[in-house]
C-alpha cells in the first residue's frame, strides 16, 4: 500500500527534475539565439547595435557582481574598481604595448582579477555592513589613483589615444566596427555566463550559496568561509574586469568615472532590479537600466532624478527584482516552482 | 616648518569636517542600521538652505535654522521610506535607497539653485588672519574647530545625560529589549536619524563658508567619512571622531611631502588598520556582522 505511493512519488520527483533541467537548457539556448540575432531585429524596433553592446557589457559586470552579491551574500559596493581596472588595463595596453585587442583584453582582465584576488581577503575579514563599507573605500582608492597619476592615466580627462584595431585572422580581416564588436562582446558575455553557470552548479557554487544561507552553520561545519568569500570575490572581480575591458574598447576611451562608486551603485541596482537571486536577473536589469537611461537622458536634463527613482521604487516595491517577482506570482499559481532556486 | 604647520592645520580643519560627517553617519549606522549614502546630499541641501535664508537671518541664524530644515527633510525621508526597510535584514536595501535618494536630492539642488558654485558669505569678524606669521590661522578656521567641538560635546552630553540619549545608546546595544520595555523605537529611530542629519547640516554650512557651495560638495566628504568610521571602529562614536581627525591630519601632513598622495593616504591608513586591527581603534568586535 505504501510502497507504490512512495514509488510514484520518487517517479514524480525524477520526472520533475529532468524537464526542469531541460527547460532551463532550452531557455538558455533560446536566449542565446535571441542575442545572436540582435543586429537583425534591434534596428527594426528603433535600437542600434552599440546599445546592445553596452547592455551586454553592463549585464556581464552585474552578473559577475551577482556571484558575490546574490549567491554568496557579500554586498560589495566597490566593483567599479575592478571594472575600471579592466578598462584602464585594456586602454594602457592598447596605447603603449600592443595592437592585439585580445591580448589587451586578457591583460585588463588579469589586472582587475588580480586586484580582486589580493583585496578580497582583506574585505572578507568582515561581514555585513562592515564588508560593504570596506569595499566602498577600497574602490575609491583606485579612483583617486587614476585621478592623481596624471602622466600615466590621463587624470580627470581620462585616457584617450587608443582604439580597437582590426583583427587579422588567417584568410580574413575583421574591421571591428559596431557589428564585429557586438559579436566580440557577445562571445565574452557567453563565456562569462557559461563560467558562472558552471561554477554555480559545482560544489564550489553550492558552498557559496550555503554561505549566503547560513554563514554561522558553515563555520561550525569547519568550512573556512572567509576563504570561500574571497574566492567568490576574486571570480566576481575578474568577470567585472572583463566587462570593464570591453567597456574601454566600446568607446575607445576610459575615464575615472568607471572607477567611481556611482558605477558600483549602478551595477548593484542592475542586479537588484532584475532579481539578484536569479541567474539572468542582471541581464534583465541591464536591459531596463540602460534603455531607460538612454531614453530619459535624451529627453530631460533631470535624468538623474529618474535613475534615483528607479532605485527608490525598486527597493521599496520590488525587493525581489523583476524575475524574482515573476517567480513569486507563478509560485502563487503553481507551488512546485517555489522549490526551484536559481540556477 | 611653517608649511608643515600650515598643512597640518589644514588637515585638522579637514579632519573636523570628516569627523562631523562621520559622527552623523555613525549615529545613523548604529540605531537605524543604515549606511546613509544620502548624507553628502543632505549636507549640500543644508548648505543651500543656509544660502537661501541668509539674507533674512544672517549667518548665525542660518547656521542654526538650515540644519533644522535639512533635518525636517530627513524626517520626511525616514518616516516615508527608510522606515519601511527596517524589517529587511539585508543591508543592501537601505544602501540602495539612500543612494537613489542622493541622486534625486543632488539633481533637485542642481535644478533649483543651478549647477554653478556659489559663495556663502561669512561674518567679517571671522574673516581675517589672527597672526602674520601664521597667516593660515584665520578666525573662521578656528571657528570651524570651535563649532565642531561644541556640537560634538553637546552630542556626547545628550547621549550621556538625557533620557532620549540614554535610550539611543540602549537601542544600539539591544533594540528588542528596549522595545519590550515600552520605548517607541520607531520614534527613537526617527529622532536619531534627524540628529545625524543635523550634524551633516552643520558640516555643510561650515564647509560652504570655507569652500563655497556646489551641488556635489558632499561627494568629497562622504567617502573619507566612511573611512573615518572604519578606522575609528564601527559602533564607537568616539572612534569615528578620532578616525576623522586622524585621517584629516594625516592627509594634511602628507600634502607637504607628496601632494598627489594626499587622498590615497587615508585609504592606505584604512588598509593598514584592517590588516593590523580589523575592528578599528575603538570598535566593538562582531558588531553589524
């Protein structure tokens, strides 16, 4: 009597896990197709390819941040530092050392990632509000270095005099216009997203989520949580640096603004707006944030108020973010979805 | 030697501003559990209020009334928005809320009073050097130090001796218990928030007297104020005060030898402090963690 029912229950569990997994894979593939096709459909709805590049760059940075914020539970308010280091790394490499954009991008990513790996352990010594304040202050340090080291970084005026050079492959030359650059950004975005996805589905990623859920308990279990938070910090900073490198190539320009805490705040709101507990939340947040900013700044001088209102409204009324709220509404209809936790 | 003294004195003045900002921030961080990113914007707001009422009240009146007006705005912000977030454990929400408010307030200031800098006239009696050799010791700068001392002293007296101050301190150590004992903690937190803004306001008007007004004037003070809190130790008001003075002095002294490093040095001090003594000078272990 009891055996069949328990058997059927495990059956049901097995069938619900697999389609769930499949649905996710299919969803990701669909998202990939939509992103690949952007240059074809975006102009039809009044957009332009560079705008999509910018969205993906911000989304990548916010997804990197979200590994630490949403999945490890570390509120960093200083990720612009690693984003900016990536940008300056790329800019300086292209200006002084190489014309190969891939080497420059790698160098920028390594620079930002190394800084995050070195500074993460210092910040990880504290938790909660304290952790945030330390990350803010560390971030500002790089801002002042960039402003003050005039001869090397160009100071307040920013770093100019570099550009993304054409890529020579055997048999063809890519001029790296808007279209080529978009696909380059997309490839980097895809690599970053794939890396994060893999990490989050690995034991390492499960440890991160466990730290977020119950830090004390993991400490009692003998996990060196500080070390794991530092690892999460380093990975997340590296991804942000990759995005920053792309940002420098986007406009062939970088300035201390990319190191300032305002940008860190923007990354945070992008993650929170989209849903920081959801893997693709930052992408959704970036789409909305960049489109609104682009549109509003073209129609009014008071665009900062609108951005500020986005912060206020999303914090007060959509604490779960857009994807989180959608999941919540769906969970009201079907309780099974409540069990799912991203990714 | 005079140059060193000059820079050290400048650093001390700067440190007084940092300390005033840090005190307000630390108060709000304590009882309201909020990193108030809008602190710099409130500071600028108070300075602009002072600028507007200056023709009617004069400098002295403005020094008293403008911070109160800013605290009034703080009252509205706390009761309508910040208060709703106290039940959410994650500090990110108040952080992002105040960050957004800072953007809005700055933009409003820019729209109402214009983006250009404006001077704030200070009383003539304060505006001349007291000695010829030490030309930098003007009456106004001593006045800044004096006001900082008096307001800090007043704050500590209130916290030590008044009923409300004792409740604020009790709330810092155990909010649930004092709520159970019948203290209206919502009111208490509102008052605490407003006191924090008052300090930002006083700092704003003093800074405007020295450097003039501009909508972004808070930006250059809020980060050092955070550093002051970390150096002094989260949870200790005296620590924040000391932290502010220390980093101000250090930054002033470093200016003599390496002007370009004057801003970076405060972050270096913070880094060293975090490695050597993570809880800060006078901080309590394990607070806000």
